[in-house]
C-alpha cells in the first residue's frame, strides 16, 4: 500500500509539472506575439488597419489635440495626419477637454464602425490649436470616409430641440439639410434656451464628422460632434414667396424654409392642409393638429419639396391670421395641363358610373367625356349621400390630386378628394326606365302572372270539386224528394186504404157471426193479410229514408229529416246536440232517427205547434232523444192502437230495450223522450237497411 501511494503521488506531480510547462509556453508565445507588433505613432496608421488587425491590439503612442470631449469618457484626437475616435479609460479616469494638446498611449481596437484607440495613459502637454477645417460638400461626408475628421459643412436648419437623455451631458440636437441629404448635430450646452429661431436658417457647422451605423458595421447616417456653440454660425432666415415660385430655378438658391399665405380649402387634421392663393392650390404636409375652418387665412412656414406633380411644403407649421370667405373652386378643364390643378379646389360636371361604400368612406366612379376618375369622401357613409343613383349627372367639387408616371413624369390620372356630401349636387336624375329596372319589372310581372295562373288553376280545381258536390247534392235531393213523395203517398193512401179494409173486415166478422165457419175463416185470413200488408208498407216507407245515415252520423241525419218536414210559416224548429256525438249501432241510429222524425211530424201536423225543440244528448253511458212542442197536446184518440205514429214510436223504443216516455196535457204541449243505454259492441253499417222497425212479423 505505501508503494502504491508513492507511485500515485509521483504521477500527479509529473502531471502538474507538464501542465505548468504548457501554460508557460502559451504565455511566452502570447508575450512574444504582443511584443512583435509594431508601435503606431500616427492616427492614419490606425485608420488603415482592418477590423481584424485592429483587434490584435497594436500599441499606440500619438501626440495631438482633443477636438471633442463628449460623450464622456470617449473623445476625439487629431494629429497632423488624421483624426481618430478614442474609447476613454474608466480605470484610471483621465481628464479630457477639447483644445488640449495631449500625448496618448493605448492599443488599437476594431471599434463599431472604424478602428479606434483604447486609452491606457494620457498626459496633457498644454493648450493646443484646433486644426484648420476644410469645407466639405455633404456628398463626401455621406460616404463615411471622413469619419472622426475635423470638418466644416453648410446647411439649413430643419429642427432644433434639447436632448437630456441620449448622452450624460445636456446637448442641443439639430437636424440640418445640406444638398440632397440631412445630418444630425449634437452640441453640449451649459444652459437651456429657445433655439427655435434657428429653424430655416442657413448655418455653417464646424466640428468632428461622426458616423451612425448598424450592428453590421454599415453606415446609416452622419452625426456632427460640435464642441461648443461658437462653432455654429447662423447666416440667413426664411423669406415670403408665392405658390407659383416654389422650386423654380434660382441662382444660389437652396432648400430654405419659405412663408406662404393662403386660404384654407380643406384640412386632413394632423396630416395635410390644402390652401389656395391666386387661383393655385398647394398641398402642405404638417403634423400640427390645430383645427382650421374652410375659408381661414393662414400663414404657413415649410420647406419646399417635390410632390407627384407639383411642389409641396414639408415639415410645415401654420397659424391662423383671420377668417375669410370660402375659396371659389376652379373649373376643371381636362384639355389643359393637369399639373396646375394639383392641390387646388376644382369643380366639374360628370356622370356617376358606380357608387360603393369603402372603409374610409364612399367611393364614386365618375366620367367626364372619355376620362374616368374617382371621387373619395372621407368620414362619411352612403346614408349621407342621399338621392344619388347610377347614371346621374352630377356636379362635384373637391381637391384635385394628380398622379404622374413614366420616365418624364407626365400626368396619368387624377382623383377628387370630396370634403362633404354637399360637394356632390345632382343635376339630372337618371331615367327610371333602364335595363336593370326593366328586368326587375319584368321579373315582378312574371311572378304576379305566375301566381295568378296558379291561383286560377287552384280555384278551377276547387270549383270543379264544388260543382261535383253540388251536383251530387242536387241528385241526392231529387232522390230524397222522390223517396219522401212516395213515402207520403204510401202513408196517406196505401196505409189508410189498408186500415179501411181492416175495419171493414172487422165489421164483417162482427155482423156475420152466423155465417158458416168457412166464411168466418176466410174473413179472418183476409184480416190477417191486410195487417201484414200494413207492416210491409211501413217497412217500405222507412227503407226509403235510411240513406242519410249511410252518408253521415245521427245528428246530421236527424237535422236533415226534421228540417225537411213541411212546416207553416210561423212554426220554429230548433235542433240541439249536446255532448260528443259517437257512432251507434245501425239499428239504434235508425230507430232514434225515426222516433225523432215522427215526434216532430206529429207536433207539426197534429199538435199545430209553433215551437218545436229536438234535443239529442250524448253521455258516456247513454243517449237521450227528446222532442218537445208547445202544441195542443195529445188526446185519447192519439193513443189508440190503430194510430200508426204513436204505435210505431213505442215499438221502436221497445226494440231498443227502452220505453217511450210521453208527457202531455191538452193545451200544454207534448214532450216525448227515449233513453238508450250504450252497449260496447257496435253493429256494422250494413244493418241500416235490415233494421227498420221492431221486427214484428
């Protein structure tokens, strides 16, 4: 075990020794590499390094003057060869002041755009002298080759503000237009003041030309570092010009801000202001949100810029001078150059081709001659544009916006920006009779004609059905009338004759009791035969009247037969049905029908009643038929056995298993009723003709 521990300890010692040797070799190699880099003594030597070379950390010792000392701790140094950006040391911290002559020691770094010096040691030698500034055109500064160089440039101030957040120092922030471009300026200030009067002034800026860049080390702008306000010289102010003189050639002219006065013709709040002066319009681009009214006279300060077909004022500010009358629109003449109408308030007559609602307002497609153009109305809806129809002749008034195109930027099209629904006036409404309306009318008439034909076909079919029913009723009425006529004849002639025969035979039997037995038997047989004939006659009479139950129920049949009884003019017959009618066996319905008919007929013919009430009541257990009249009542002769009506009603009641109840007194009318207990089994309707009486032989 001790031997093993010794071996392990020996191996660990050897490993640590080898590791130490390797580290020493790497350190020596790094020191050798660093010490092998040459010392750079001029700023232009640093500027000529690539980013990868500058990242190696070349030692630097240069002598020069500090041209700008913000943003701290960084600063700019320029020697006799060039200017360079210096990343200031934070430990230790050195004092920097523009104008000092210093000796700087450090190493190179890649920087974020161009190579830089990383400060390690700084020694102030005394006051220095700033280099002589060269005036550069902006196009040379915009290439990025003058990064960190002391330079001078001319321009026109577009905006000024106080910046308290971007750098540790409070600075004056400016935007200056020069040539075809713009650049930013930052100047440290000790106290804040109003610099707005500098706007549109021509200035000469002297300072360090810095660069704005992205993460890919690409130039995106120019930023001038000016050490003090004394290096900015203000030279000129804006001047008043008419609209017609904007962007015309002028020797020595520049992008100065100008003042224009005009009458407000329309305002898109916070975006665009349209003014008019001396018959010309101007589009003013301004984010100012001061509301103006049409007709206001305003002063506008802005920078002339090229629009699509006419000059515009950019970055403009305005203020209201006074109120005036609304501007008069210019008549649009399409035979002349359209550029003169851009931004102007114009009016013209046109024909409306199409009208639709879009998210930003109604859109009108208009035509004047062979030219088609659009009219757009903001912040409105079709409900506000009443009375407008396609093909209307209208007069439209609005702001003309011309669009150019092609190599020579010639006018291609234009549109009108309508200010309100009052800008559209209908001169002539289109004729109602056009192809679209004609097709609609044809469709409506065709639909109505189709409905009329369908209705006529339906009514024709219904009429045929009704005619068939009427024809059947007429035929049925004729048959019924014929049956009733035959029944009346049988009742009035055959029955009476047979009754007379029977009476005569009865008398013969009584008178000839002394005749031999043969004659007596013959007379008895004749009497029996005559009575049998009466029964057959009654059966024939009732068989002729049973067809009503074949086509309807008991209440309808009872109503039909009772109302068909001949009645005097002053006699009133009332029929009442109570409960829910149900179908009864055929013989029950037939017998109840005949009892009701006979009772009503007796009240009319024999009782001479003026009011007859026939009541049929249905309950869950029985059916009750009751006939009441206010006639002269029953006398003794009505109850004789030879009277056909009363005898037949009693027999029918007995056949139903009931009794005929008669309540009558002379002079007080008659009430006849019968109750039938309902039985579960229901007899087929085929029995209607077979059960017409009590069944006696």
